[in-house]
C-alpha cells in the first residue's frame, strides 16, 4: 500500500543515466543509435550484466553468443533479411528477443522467454521459444518514425534480477520493465515479467502514465501458458468509471505534511485458470500526474528518486535529464 | 495479497448472542465496550441525564428513542486512547430491525453538557454520517463479535445475523491507525455503520463511502477506506471473489484510510489487523486451514480470532 514515508529501495541499483543521443542526419539512424545505446548499457553493467545469446545483422546470424549489432548500421529493419538480438537477464534467466522486422528501427517485435528457451533463428527470421510471450508482431518501442534528441536511462539491479529503461524526449518515449516480480506466490515458478512500450509519437503516449499497465494487461508473464498481468494500485470508492486511484484523487502533496506519495503496484492476472493477485512490482512506483518528468525526491537535493512521466524510480543523485 | 499475521495481541468477546431486537444490540454493544475497559462519562435514559459517570442504560427499557424530545444518549470513554470518547445519541425513531443513532467521537475526550433532550457536545467532535448502524432480520438473533487490542488502542465490533448471505450487519471501528504521518494528530478514527437500505452489502457500502470520522488539521473530515484495487474500482479480493487459482487461497488485503476533503487530502494510515476479503468466502471461514482458527472471515472482513468456531447467526 501507499506508504507515508519515503520508501527504501529493495534492490541495489546500477545506473547508466542521462546518456545523450542527439539528432542525426536521419530518423532511422537516430532511432537505431538509441537502440544500440540501450543494448550496450544492458551489457555494460559491472555487476550481473545482460549477455547476448545471439544476434543477426541481416548478413549473418546465430545463437552463438556473438553481438553482431555493433553499431547503428547493423540495425537493419524489414520483412526480409533483418536484424535481431537475443539478450539474457542473468538474475532471472529470462531472455528477450528484439526483432527488427518492421518498417524501420522504431518498430520491433519484442518477445520474452522466462525460461530462456530461444532457439533457432536466421538472417530472415528471429529465434523462437516454446514459452515465448510478447507483442507477437512489430510494435512501436520508441517515439514513432521521428528524429528527436533523447536521454537514455538504464537501471539494472546488482543481482541482475530487475531492469528498467527510460528513453526520454521530454516525454516517456520508451519504457522497458523486465525482471522478477516481488512477493510472487509460491506456485508461480518463474515469476519473471516484462513490459516494453513506446510513445509512438512525440507527444505523451499511454506509457507516460501508470494507467498503461493498470488499464490493460500489458505485462507479459508465463505460468504454463501466457499469463498477461495488470497492475493494481491503491484507491477508494467504487464508482467506476469515475477515477478512484490514489495518484489521481490525491494529485498533490498531502495537506498534512506537504509531501508526495509513492504508490506501489500489485500484479494480477485475469486469465482463466490463473486468476488472482500473484505479486507486485519492485522499486517502481506510480506518482501523481501533477509531478513533472525530471522531478526528484526527497527535497534535500540528494536525488534518491527520479520521476519520469508518472513513474518513480530509484536514482543515482544526478539531475535526471529528460531531453 | 497480504500474509495474515497479527501485529497486536487481542482480547475477544465473540459469538455473543444479543437477541433479535435492535435495542438489545445497542445495549450489548455498550456493555461490550465497558467489558473492554471503557468507562461511562455520562448518560441519559430520557428521565435523567448527566455527565456524572453514571451508566443509566441498565436494560433495553432505558434506551429510549425520540426524534424530538426526551431520549437516551451515552458517552463512553477509552482510557487507553488518551481519553477519546464515543457518543451514542438515540435521537431518532426506533425500529426493531434497524436504528440510526447519531454517533461520533471526541478524540480529546471533550464531551460536555447534555440533558434528557439534547446530547453532549465537544469542540472537537466528529459525527459519523447518518445511516442505520444495524439492519437485520428480527426473526433471528444477532451475534456480536468484538475484539480490542490489549493496549486498548484499536476496537472492532461486528454484528451478524441471518438477514443476508454474507451475515455481516454492522461494522464498528474505533481507535488508532498504523503507518500514519507523525504530524497527523489526533490519530483517532471511528466508524459505525450497517445501512444496506439501498440494497448494497455492508462491505460494499463500507468500501464505497466516506464513513470514517477523523480530524485533520483541526477540522472534522469523513474519510474513505482505501485498498488495492483494479481499474474497475473494486478491491482486488472482491474482483476475483474466489481463491487464487495458483495458490487456492482466499485473498485478503490490508485496508488504508484516505481523506479526499479539499485542503485535507491525505492518506492517513492503515487499519491494524483488519483486512478485506472476498465477499463470496463463507462467513465464519477461519484461517489458516488448520484448526487453529487464528483469523476469521465475516462478510468481506478478515480479523484475528480466538480459536473458537465462529457462529454467524
């Protein structure tokens, strides 16, 4: 539940924050460079970094541990020969495949295997996994086919179990959430979750708000079969569709102390045979919509938490940049 | 969902038969509080009145209702809670099946005055919203299930009856919240409600209305129970209303309290040792699933229990 006091992160976090991607000569190049920066950040953490299981640069491919997407030129999009990469999160064993089978680098198919089962693949087709869940087809993962300067923030827990990516372009242009669910119910044997979305444009999209995961089951999970999840959040009243969530109803600092709330989020499944509350998000909170990207907490300048859209995450003490 | 564990030690007065009349319920409710150590600051039986420490409610005949004119009232004081006081004022028409007394609290114990025709007042009083405190079937008896923390800071009482499937006919909560703002004083709330005249269940009314009296920044407010919920507004345990498919366990979730009053907006804290559960869970179900009966489910509420078999009617 929403706590009155500043929360203490459950994880120790590593940060590759405020990475700048300037506008280049082409939208495709800028978009590709952003992806490469994210990918390299995931690989580059000192503790429990992500690893590459395999890749394709549209010329050669293999699940051989080779990262062929060495720079933006190797992000080749399209329905024929194209790029893909399989990345493995060490703390959970989950794998994701980023498959550039869309019209441009701003689109990709993103699939997750909680058991790390991606296999196969060629220069024209991504690997697949028996337990894969995800977008199914190419979707927006960034700000659409635009050429906009971005700040890239990648957070990865030191145990390798949880990762957040925020690509900011004055809006939340891309949001990645991968990792272990907190307090997962015991029968959920592989409590790994994944969500990845893009704004699809240069104005705030659905991913700007906690509602992206609250209104729709946009979190991928797997328990014997696909088990898409919603988040829950503290609220009051039952007058649906009137807004009842706390972040919206108390869209301000509280009147007693003048402090803002961090709202934790639970995870529920409404899939037949898998219904129930099964866990919660770790170290990711919903904040009041009134807060602005780049706001930080607490108010003493220590910048232990940063705000991006309606999301609040642990932070590394630097000024969080949003463009 | 929350793992059931007790933060407090509790004293119990449960499965108590109080008869089938609303006045019998009111009398038993008052006596329950006295059994838990509350004292009477004063009372009226419509013939005599005074804030003199005398309990004039000896029998149901002393609980006289009158919407205008001489009537009964009582002020009860919790010595363990900085002398916080609770008022019951029978200034309404009596019905055997349902009663709507004025009720409220003075967190600082400031009720004064009163006569056989008018209740005491307090400068810091907060009055609960109008509505029956119980609505039940007079063809069957009421059971009262009450518990108070050993430190006296939290008092809960629930009435059950055959009137409804979920059996729950009244909710009373009084005392402190946990996980509060240190700056929120007084940390004292109260609610007493059992009105389902609109056809909703007691738990649905309790979760969808501002029924809890509190004071924030020197002013009375009515606050809302808060809870983890899904996008359609229902608390999670209610939305699924069934055991978790993966664990086969009934859900239960902690309950907070929120004020949405302009200039007094705040999440105030959390009820201790009280959870919302799935309304479909059979009333009287106990947890864990062994014979220890450490917790009981009553009409959407889960509370600590004393190991006995809960009897709901």
